[in-house]
């Protein structure tokens, strides 16, 4: 997904994995890399801030691609969570998003059929 801002510049300090040489994007050289985003990084952002916009738009696109009835990943829910977001960026494009962390999962115990809450990663 393409954005009006240069995500490579915005997220260069959050880089955790680089993908080869810099490539030309609109006359500028930009590196393709994975950026690690933690909740505290977006706590003071407003709805008009760049990172918040990226998270919200990518969350919308993710829900649409999965055929979900609602959006799961939003900047509002992320800032009060214990999750970690990874964004693959190249210039002004966000090529992917993945959210990791412990999730609440309810499963039925085999021996007595009671429901228990587990938190797998």
C-alpha cells in the first residue's frame, strides 16, 4: 500500500532486518526493510499522524483481504496492548504487516469439557 510519506525515513530507527541494496523509488534511493513497532511508540500519536495512519490503513486492508466482518488491528487498540507490529517498508510503500504477541484463546478441556483460557504466542 502506498502512502504520501516516506516510510523508510520515518521508520529507519526501528529497522530489524534489511533486504539488500537500496532501490530507486521516485528518483530517490530507499532500502527495503522490516521495522519493529511497539505500543509505546504510538501512545502519543493522534489520528492524523503518519504512523497511526499506516497502522489503521494496513489493518483495514488486512481485514478486507481475510474477509473479516470487522477490523482487528487498529492504532487505538494497538497502543493499549502488549503486541508487537512488524511492517515491511520500501520508500513510501508498506508491503506487509504482522502483529505478534500473546492472544487469549479459549479451549475445551478433553477430560471434563470445561472451557479454559490459554495465552499462546
